[in-house]
C-alpha cells in the first residue's frame, strides 16, 4: 500500500497542535503559579514559550524558528525524561512516555523543518 502523501501537511499541523495541547494541559498551571525557586517553573516556561514559537514557526516560509524551537523542546524533553524516569512504576512510566513522545515529535521537526 502506498503512503497518503496528500495528507502530509495536515499531519504536520496536527502534530503541532497536539504538542501545543499537551504542553498547555501539562504545564500551564505550573507556569501560572510563578514559583521562581522551583525548577518546574523554568521547565514549564521553556515548554510554553518554545511550544508557542514552534507552532508559530509553521506559518513562516523559512525553517529557522521551527528548527530552533523544536531543538529546545527536544533538549528539555530529554532532560525531563531522564529526571522523571523512576523505574517501571505506573505514574513514572506515563510521564516518561509522554516526554519521549514530545521529544520524538520535536526531533522530527528538527530534521524536517517546515517541508
């Protein structure tokens, strides 16, 4: 069976929207608490700022904003994946898988840009 290349653009936009939804559902409340002494605030801030820039980069013809914001999303996803992983316990595995998935989508856009 041949791939449906017609829907590639739609699939990429759905990935961007999904990343934005995951980031806002998981990190917006932590960001709004504005606790400057907590590392979770800074992680949330990076996710939110670069998630919005990642989404906005899709509207531009050049790849720069998409690639840079996706790279930072990838790096913070790797960091959080390492910090969150605590063996194969229920909560730990779910959060680990979530961050690995965000990192995988970010890596896709780092390598593919806005094509």
